[in-house]
C-alpha cells in the first residue's frame, strides 16, 4: 500500500459535497468517471515514482466503468495551478485485482486552473474502467477527496503498456480519480421515413440514437448520396438512385460501430411487363399491377380495343422505370 500517511502528505484535501459529484451526460454520449467538481486550489499529486491508478470502488455517483460497449471519444481532467502531465488509461478487470491495459492516451501536459479535454478514439467493452497514468513528479491534480469509505483507488508502481496485464499493489480510500471520459455507444436505428420511394432516390429521415461521429450511411450496398446529422438522434440522408426494385436495409456507421435497420427501405418503380398477345383491357391491368401506366396506343389494320392484341411495346419488357411510367403499345388484329 502506498500508505495513508504518504498519500495524505502528497495530497491537499479537497472537501466536496456529494451533490457536486454528479456530472451530467451531454446528448447521447455517456460520462464515465468524474472530474473534480471544482478547479483544485493545489497541485496535490507530486510523487517521486510513476503510477497506474484505477478506481476500484465508488460509493454513489457516476461509475468509472463503461456501462456498455462503445468508443471513448474524449477524456478530461480538472487541473489546478500545476503545469505537469497526466495520462488516461483503460483497464479491463480480469478478477482477483488483476487488470489488462486495453488503451491509453498521453501523458499530456495540462493547462493550469482549467478543465482540460483531449480527443481520443479508444474502443471499450462494458465493464472497462477509466483510470489514470501518473508520471513521476507530475505535480498535477490527479485525485480529489470525498471522505467516503466506498471510494477506493487501486494503484501499481510503474506505467504499463497496452496489452500488459497488471495487478494492483495497494489501495486507499476516500478519494476518486480526477478523470472522466465520454463514451459513445454503437448507433441504433429506430425509424425510417419515408420507408419507400422511387428508384430515383429520395430524402429520408432516419431516427435513432448515438448518431455522433457518423462516417457513412448506406441503402443496401449503395452509399447515401449525402447525409446531414441533425442531432444525435436524427439523420437526414439522400437515398441514392437504384437500378433495381425491392427492399434494402439501411445502415449507419459511426466510430462506435454499425447499426442495421430492422425496417427495410423499399425502392419502387415500374418494371415493364411482357404485354405481347394481350388485349387492351388485360394489358392495362398488367401495367397497373407493375406500377406502370398505359401510354400511346397505336392501332393497325382496323384493330380496336376489343379486337386487337399487342404486337409491339416500348420500352421493352424488363425495363426498370420510375413509378407510373408510361408504356406505349401497338395493337393489331
């Protein structure tokens, strides 16, 4: 154990109320961990050796463990007057006080007397814990005191590399690490509106969640002709033109993963049917069933709508056109 006396000698006690310990999440992203609720007045982590530190217990407030899989998009520390460096690490519990280092950022130099935030992209699983990497003689505000016995920090001397398994050497209580991270869970698609449109394409509103850092939207195998992120719960995408009819899934990809819609998007159109040999009435019915309409009718050799049969048509059978496209026919006796 680092020792209670040694810890307190290296720390300036910061007393906070429990109401100040809760940090609200912004949008769809989830806050993991906690920064000091106020800018510290002292730099109370200036130890001669480097340490990896992990929050192994929290008595109320926001957890340091990721509640779901996703990607950490940034991390923060509320720095006091010091001008040292601090790093963020992600630890995966292995049981028995052992942890696997699955990712890190820094150490980074901190700007004094301000909230420092750094962008990252670190994939995590549910249960992974946000911790810190404290360089030797860091001179930064790496922890804050809560006075709660259930707030327990574990630490290990030295700075482990990604992929390395470590075991905590000692613990101390009544403190929390001065670090938080933003977790972006995988995207979720709930609605598609409209759910069907012409093969020419259309503007489609996709409703769901976790639409931050969207890198791609697709309709089946076709990428969207363009998209706008309206909010973390809504995207307006331009369904691309299609050469085929039918249902396709819609997918949204972010740094945290890809969501596939349960609801399909349907491309509608006129697939010109084979009309040769049909009388006019039957031809009209077949065109309507194929989402086509009758165009110009040419009559040869005295043919009428009742006596003539289709001998020629345009466009040819199998051609894919926009909905309600007209098909010309020629009748002959």
